[in-house]
């Protein structure tokens, strides 16, 4: 890649969580918008290929600790004007300790730094599942959302539906000729998956769209809501294979989560595994769509769509070797 000359007069945007998949796409979108992307990364990440690739595109890679307000100020902001903070930080596992440390405490530190530096706009990447919180990371995210909304800063809280990578966990199974696993009949839940690049464009677009200011913004990708069964069909289609499905009883997920939860009371080291099981059970039963609390129903029609890339497009890219799913530590499959 060629290095892009920096415009010294361009607005600076501080991107936190820039080495994650969404963070990388967001830094690229910041640069594409004509702004300067300042990415604060940990020392262990500064020489990783992802950071090098962002630097080659023109991003400013600065080394520090994005979970501490002092480091964000000294190593990230450095006394220069910053037009916005876009935080893509998220806990890797969803385990309670990790969730509160990153999804809440680290975000609070970022907010403190933004306030102290006079940053006018804070864009937060949250998650649509906080609408119906049952898990530690959801409570942590929701607690910070409330602090951000009350901070006095202009804010945009973006709650995406499902990521493509989170729906890619069975690709290796399908490639090996194994059946696609479905919880229940595969029609219990649905989502509107959104690509990294489309989500990044939406996040950066919040800076220029007054209708997205001081608002909570659920967002999904283009097209209709997809059930797990339909997601599986799209995967088989991409690889040119005949669909094969195997049902996993929802009661099995309940039993695993309940059993680990009970054991964790006797053996605390099992607490993280118990939370992991609860995460799996949650996603097996709850849709990633706008939730209507009054009717206790998820509403695909009320879930906004954005972007151009569909899940089917993505699976075809993976099948062609043009994309490689990078999955988080809390992937269910």
C-alpha cells in the first residue's frame, strides 16, 4: 500500500479500538471522509500487520493505553483539537470482569478524556442486544450508554444488529460436508446482518448527520431479516453445496447454561464458562432486531437498514478466498 499524505488542516478523529475488525474499517472510513484518523493502540499492537496497514493508508498510529484517561489525553489527543471520538472498544469474551472493565470502565475513561479535551462529539459502538439486557456485557454497555447520554457531549449511540463474522462460525463445518446446526427449527430468531465497512460508514456518517446526534441508533444491513435457517441456506449456496441441517434442542442450551451456572457457585473458576453458555443461550432465543417492550416482540420492519453488502455477498467472498472471517473469543460455534 502507498502512504497517503496527511492534510494538516483536516479534522482529527480519535478512533479507539482501531485494531479490531470494526475499528479498522472505521479508521479507513474516517480517512475516506477526508479527516485524519488518530488511532491509539496498545504497545503490543503497534507493530502488528493491522496497525501497519492503517499507517500505510495514512492513519496516525499512537501508542498508549486506551483504557486510561491520562494516556488518551497524553498519547492520543496530545493537546491538539479533536473533532470527535469514535469508540469501537468492546470486551473480547463477554465475561463479567472483562465486560465491566472494557464495556463500561474503559469507556468512562474515554469519556473523561473527551470532556477534558473539549471534544464536541462522542460516537459509541454499542449493540442492539442491550434493549433486553440479561448478560453482564449488556448491563455494562447499557450503564455506559446512560453516562454518555447524560454527559453533556453531543453523542451518537450506534446499536448494530449482527456482524457477518458472528454468523460465520459454521463455515468450516459446511466446507467439510457437515450439517449446519440449528437451535430448534432455525426460525425462532432473526437479524439484519451488517458488514464491517457498511457499519463503519454509518459510524463516521454520524459526524455529519444532525438527525443522528443525541440519539440511540439501531442499525442493520440491507435486505430482509434473516433467520438462522436462511443464513445456513446462504452459506450452502455460496459454497455450491446441498443444504443439510441438524437441529439442536433449545432445551439443551438451557440445561448447559443452568448446569454451569449452578456449578459456578461451587467452583468460581467456572463463572466465565457459565456466562459464555448464557451468551449462547441468549442468542439462540433472542432476535437482533428492534424490540418492542410493550408487545414483547422483535420488529424487523422497525429495524433500519443501511449499506449495500449482504450476508450472501460476504459468504460468496469467503468461498472465493476474497475474505477471511476473523471471529471473536465469544463466538458461539
